[in-house]
C-alpha cells in the first residue's frame, strides 16, 4: 500500500553518476523554457539486462488544464534524457525506490523529468513551480534533489488540500527524495533567489511520475 508522503535518500554515488549531465540540459521555446531547462523520457525496467532501465519511444508531454493552469492543454516536446543517465546507478536507485514506495509493479512505466531551474541577471527571484499549488494527475510523484548552487529558497511544499496549510515545507538537499501520493495531496515549490548577485544560481532535480498499470 502506497504512503501519502515519504522522505527518503539516494546515495552519494547515485548523485555523482548524474550530476554533471545537468550542465548539458537545453533551453526550450516553451513558456518556462528559458529558466527551467529540461529533458524528459519515459522509462521501464529492462527485463533483458538486469539492474537497469531503458527508454520508451519519445512522445510529446501534455497535461490537462485541470491540473496545469500555466501550460495545460499544450503539447510540449523535450529532448530525451541522455542514454548514460538512463543507464546510471542514479536512475536505477531513484526508479527502484519510486516503484516500491508507490506500490507499483516492477514493469510500471515511469515518466522522468530532468530539470535545472536557474536564476540569473537582474531577476530577484525565479519561480520553481509557476503552476502554483497543484496536482499532476498521476498516482504518485517524486522530487529528487541533486544539487543547489548559490541559491536560497526553493522549498518543497506539500498540502492536504488546495487551500490548506503546508504539512511539509523544506528545501530538498542533494540526495533527498520526496515521494507524494498525487491523488490525495497537493504540492508546490517556493521561489529561489541568488545568494551572490554576481553569479548564476540554480537548483537541479529529477521529477518522477507514474500511473498504476492496473488503473
């Protein structure tokens, strides 16, 4: 049975296996594409080669306006996550923990977003979650902290109801993995601000989402 909310950790080895790849995330032409750099892939456990995941064919990403008031109803295309990242020990550990915590079968499809949110120039604060308080339309989601550089804020926020008080309010540190029942809880994220105004700041994270194969 899946938990409503769980805070876990992945290993430092897992973080190290994927951390450098965030430097190659591309900008996009989407509304948030200049400050939320992203790759996106769907993955499943590899039944031929044990202890690894593989990418499913690339497809557009689309959320209903019921869930995403900011960019819902728009088909968005992102570059695939790099092959070495999908085959990394980091992806293996994240996905294994995610499937177990969400009560999914081993062959359940997982949608993976690899994101860097940047704050630079004269912008005082950058939105991490322009959607505001929301659900994503899945059964279970996870946010995995990989790196924080020259920033404050960006707290992960979780609520029992859309208009209720936060039941979780904390910046995710590298290695921390926050898993949320998306059917029962709501989430958001605080803005980030630079500490040293002369340098760019950023926050790196993976977001994992899944629906139960059995509905």
